[in-house]
C-alpha cells in the first residue's frame, strides 16, 4: 500500500483535483485563521496558516498541463492549455 492515500495514489492527482483542493484549503484556512484571531488562540490561527500554505504548495507541484507540463493559470480552470493549446480533459 505504499504511495496510496484513501484508495488513490498520490501521483494520480490531476490538475482539477489540485485546483479544487487549493480553493477548499484556502477558504478553510482563512476561516480558521479568522476564528483563531477572534478567539485569541494562536494554535488555531497556526492551523489556518498551515492549511493555506499546504494548499498553495500542493498547487505548485500538481497544477500543470498533463501534456506540456507547464504551470496553468492559477485563477482559472481552463479547458485547454494556454501554451500547447491541447484540451485538458
């Protein structure tokens, strides 16, 4: 079971999964940081920071074109690669 996480290999993460994971971790991380700030709990704020950083780091590793391997635009989920013009689906 080496290299498997919840039934899916880590290397099987594609650009769509990476995009949505970044969005979810970013929003959850910001909310957790706000809760930590409002309640003066430094540990909770730290968990929020870790969520945001984790989402950003995984996006840098996995959010790229499966054909030309160049990084995709971070703000959108394109249907075609802006560099090699191949469809991403």
